[in-house]
C-alpha cells in the first residue's frame, strides 16, 4: 500500500461526481491549540448518538500521526474510533496525514498535490457520511492552520460545504477577540460560523462569562452555544503518558489506571518526605540511590495512594529495595535525566485524552451534554 505521505505521485481519477451535500455536518475548529476541540468533538459525538442519531466523524488533516495497521492516522481519530462504533473505516476518518516533507512537496508542486488533497478529503467525507444523519468534522487548530499547503480549516470547511463551530478558552475579552479573528477567515472562505463554545471556565464564573461573553459574541453575530466548566481531572495525565513524555522505561507496571495529580521531588529527608506523600495521585521523582527515601515509601501505609515513582539520574536501588518496592505494589519507572529535568518535562507536557483514560470519557460526555445547547446546534445545520 502506498504511503499517504507520498503526494507527489499521481492519483488516478480525481473526484468527478458531486460530493454528498445532504448529510448534516459541523466543522469544529479552535481559536488556539489545547482549547478543547477534541474534547468538544468527543462530547458532541456522544451527545448526538444519545439522541438516536447516526453520527460520522472525520478529521481531514492529521498532524499528530500514529500508525493504525497499514494506515497513518491522526491520534484523535484513533481515540474516537476506539470509543464509538461508527461503522466507518479509520482511513476514511483521517484521509490526509502530514509527514515531515509534506509542506516541501506541496510547495514544489502545488498544482498537482492541491487537487489530490481536496480529492482525498471529499472521497473520505462521502464514505464517512454514508448512512449517517450528521457528521462531526474536526479541524486541526485555528481557522488558518494548513494555509501553507492550501488546505486550511476554513478552506476544508468550504470544500465540505460545512458550517463552523468555534471552541475557545474561557474568559471575555481574549476569547471574543480570538473568535472575531477566526471568524474573519471563515467569512473570507464563505463559511458561516453558527456558534461558539467557551471551554475550561472556572465553575464560579459560569454565569458571569455566559452573560458578558455572550454579549460580546452577539455583537459579532456569533451565538454562544455553550459554557463548559473546568474539570481538573481532564488536566491530569495518566502514568503511561508521563512515562512516555519523560522517556522513562518501566521497571514495574502494576495493572490499572493511575492518574498523576501532584509531582514532588525526593530531595528532602525520609521523615520530612512522608508529610508530602499522603495525597492520592502523587508521583515521586527521586534518584535511584536514595534508598533511605525509597525504604520510607515501602514502610509508609499511605503509599497505596501514590501514582508511582520515577527513579531519576539513571540510578537503580539495590535488589532488596527494588524487590520490596515491587511487593508494595508501587509503579516504578527509570529515567536517565536528573530529577528537575524530569519534573520540568511533566510540568510542560500537553495532556490529551487517550483511549485508556476510562475515567475521563464519562466526564467529557456529561459536561458537553449538559453545557452545550445541542438542539440549537442541530437547528442551525
């Protein structure tokens, strides 16, 4: 099978028939990275399915690419595909994968590659929309992402004949300004923005934001369709994500999901450290030769609530201490870098919802269902 990245090759038979224009569709874009676009798509898909609708999903442009069998697909597509039985081949849900040389290939031969991109997206949408009542189309960031290769979110929404929904972080001035900027690009492409969702709003500010941000958006002609409260659990990574981010190798990996809610560096005495280890979900970063602290973890009855331990500096404790740590049921991984570098990586990591985040999925589904005016959205389509 030819790689999706090799767009310089000829693709026979570009789309010659009319594309599906009957199935309702909504293009979801964000004003910035990590504003909650995938969260909104996941929740919308679940909410629409709960209403008895047959729902399709597609993410036309894949930037964070993972391998799924023979196909290179977007990691968000892999998540949605794993959560819902949408009866759509995953290749049709993620038709265009952006590889390292993609932009260079396009700029060397835009007249050939541009039509191929459009053709793949349209064919994939037709397959995704087959037998569906509505299709959720997930963009790749803000309205202008992809402009360099002629397939921005605004361009793709236009090609698909879709209206757009914008997701922005909570607030008043900043999100309204950002929505105005993104709306201008969609307007230029002839795409109607039918509403906005403000995400990650502090729970005690919900009504205040709904009122005043709603007034600001009304001046732009953009209805405020939802104000979604901040859910702290969604910001906490699981231990697998932390291990991958810090390039740590597993030494002992007990079964079950472990959520990291707090990180401490084992740079104090064993007696003092015990005071910090009572919070469930705590991850301890400690050099492997600090056997006094590691032995204290084993002796402390509160270790059962620890998320785990990352042994830093490429050091491991003695065999007896290692055995006792494993018997205590602690998750253990080893990183080559020193403790502060490991902690910095964790603090700066982007936390995305993954298929193994079984505790997050119901929260996302519930908060979108309860916070977004789905009936008004459907009427706008």
